[in-house]
C-alpha cells in the first residue's frame, strides 16, 4: 500500500482552511492537516515532514512568504514545495525572488486550478526524492576557501591543510564548540551546509578580530563570534553570487556549545571536509536533502 502524501494547509480563517482541506483531500492517498496560525504551522513543521504546504499569504503579524522561509529553515521541511494562495499575486511574486519551488494561486481560484497545481507540486516532490543527492564541489570549496582566507587574515597563520573528504556515518563522531548552518535550495546544491570549529581555533579568530585576549567563549564575546561567522559567510556568498548561485542573506543558525555533535545529519547522505591548521581544526559538512 503506497504511503500517504502529507499536506499542510495554513490559513488563519478556519472555514477557508477547512474548505481547502476538503478540496485537496478529495483524492485517495492524501492526509491533510490544518494550522490556523503561523505559530501552529511552525510547531507542526519542526516535528512532521510534509510533501506539500499550502499557505495563505495575508496573516496576522506575518505573511506566508516569511513563514515559508522560517519553515524551510527546519530540517524536516527544508525542501518542501509550497503553494501560496493570495488575492495579491503581484506582491507575493515580488517577495518570492530567489525562493525555489513556490507556486502562486490567485484568489478567487477554480477548484480544478488548485487541484492541478497540487498534483504538479506533489509530482515535483516525488521526482526530487528519486534523484540521487548531488554535492557540488564549487559550492563546498568556496566555503572552505572563505574560511581559510579569514583564518589567515585574522591570525597570520598561512599553513592550512585540507584533507580528503569522507562520508559521515554512524561510526564517526565529530565534536565541535562553534558551528553555523545554512540551508541551501539551489540548482547546484539542496540541503544543509555546516561549518564546525574547535574552541581553540575560534578564540584565535575572535581575538584577532577584536584585539582582545579571550580565553573562553562566553556571553562577553558572542558579538565577536557572530562577526567572524558573518565575515566567512559573506565572503563565500559574494564569490558564489558571481557564479549565479544565490545564498540566503545570513546563516540560519549559529551554535556555541562545548563538545556538541552533528547528530542532526542522521539519515542524510553527508560528506565531511576536514581542514587542519597549526592553531586548530575545522570541518565543513554538507548534508544533501
């Protein structure tokens, strides 16, 4: 028996959400869930993987496009296709620049029109799941180059060695003290990139930037941690933009916690690029969605 397609319908007007749910669930093999607020939609998205999200655009305190960006920042739904329903399609289109796999259905819509787009977006999701994950070395190398360049500039250390990439499996354990994550949805790479650093190397970086002599990472130097991550990320983003690869404006998450592990990549094909310098090590991880 084939698995059900999981669909999330988001609309702050309960009767509209129920109407759309009734329309979409009229075909066998679909399970449709409702969320009547952005917060409810977000909470569902972090615990449940969906094959399609159908969202209203105008909602209290936020809009559907901004909500989709937040939901796409979560592991389970980082590549879930979206249908945006709006009476203002031009405004939605303007806000959707560089957001992939989103279709607009203008209000008022015909039932047949909505069902056609639903079928197309579910087919898109299915086709992606059958494709083998691809790792674009150009994207990965730019992040490594941006990081090594920043290390050299802030510490004066020139000898930095990149080791051979390897597949990250259950037999591996990488413990980092500082890491940052970015969710990418481009033709070149779909998934999550992460940079992980030991405290030793990151203290050298923030001391080089701030001209201080910190001996540990704490709340007193968090702004410098964010500044170093921004330097690395902005440099990589700028280089990739020249190759017409667009990244989000900033990293989706920065984590500072001694000895944290990269368990979030369980279940995904992940490669690791280790980089070694005299002052410490760092790693680039790429997990294909």
